[in-house]
C-alpha cells in the first residue's frame, strides 16, 4: 500500500467511532481497508453524475459491504476451514465489486475510479495472503 493511501486511511480512521476501533477485529488491516472502501462507495453513489440507477447502486453497495461483513464473520470463526469459507466469500465480493465499479465507471471521474480499483486490489492482495496463511495453518487447500 503506498504512503499516500496509508495516510488517507489513517485520516479516515480518526473519524471512525471508538466502538468500532475498539473491537479486536479493527486490528485486521484488510478489514479496515474494506470498511474505508465502503465509506468511499457510499460517497460515490451519492456523488454520481449522472445518478446511478437505483438497482445498480444497490448492487455496488451490497457487494462492497459484503467484503467487510464476510471478513468479520470469518475472523470470528474458530476453525481454519470456517475462516477459509468466509474469507473466500469476501474474495468473491471483492471480485463482484470490481465488476460493479466497472459498470458505473461512466458516472465518476477516472481518478476516483482508479483510486477505488486500487483499494479493491489492496483488499484482494490482503485476502489472498490471509487465505494462504490459514491454509498453512491446516485448512483445506484454497484454489484461486
């Protein structure tokens, strides 16, 4: 993750409720990046010009929200196989978010779209690392 993106993430984290940041899950970098991506996604939907069709906006929001939801679910699981299952769901949502962002690309400035794609790529890299780590700990082998 580049320095500018880390600074941006740090600045955003200052605005997040202590209730959220006090949860042990907050230590998981992939979770924090995915939550920031969701924050950005909601801004993108609000600021889209022309406005994004309601159903398309909902699909984008749901795909992005599903990333952090599945990360949090997997983080709370005791067995490696359960963690792999939910982290794999999160990875699927990352890939779905890529498709939906590509779909709405005409509704946002190219620089903003590139930024969102970089956030998505960062979450994908982190998730793949997490999946490999859990697999080394004894889960059934994950196939990309």
